[in-house]
C-alpha cells in the first residue's frame, strides 16, 4: 500500500519536509498552530509572542527568530514553558538568529527548548 494512511504506522523511504510559515511582526505576535509546524519571525522592536491558537497536544515544531536590530527583546505568553521556569533572552546583534523548539503537552502548555545565536 503506497497511499499514506492516518491510522496506520508508516515507513517512508524518502525525506518528508514541511514548509516554514513567516509570522507577521507587530507589538503582539500571533501563532496559529493549525497553519504549520515551523515558523519564522523577524522582529523590528520589543515584542510579545502571544499564546498560540489551535494547539493540539503532540504538535511539535520550531520558531526561528531573527533580530532586525541589535537589542530586541521578546516576551512570551503563559503557554510557553521553558526549563527552570525562566524565559530565554534573545541573542544580541543585528541579524542574529535564535530558535525555539516546542512540543504541545496539552492545549495550554508548550514545552520549549531555546537555542541561541544560530547565525
């Protein structure tokens, strides 16, 4: 059977790739997890990453964050959970790229891992 099926374990013999959806910059940034698993964001000021919408437990992905200036900050909605309960600080420098990997534990809890300075 070569047709993918949702209720069947599958093995793929070639890479399966997803796209990256660009998020709109603004004072408050919305993420709709029904649109994609992977997102990119270039911030032009101090911003807040609002709680995402359409969370399904088990969903995972990444958010790539690029600094358009040298010292932008990012605050996080309460659904973003980081190790030790401490939200990360973005890398300092124009063009710096950071990444947040997430997996939804529940519809109100994203367990997140931050990797800084990928540029």
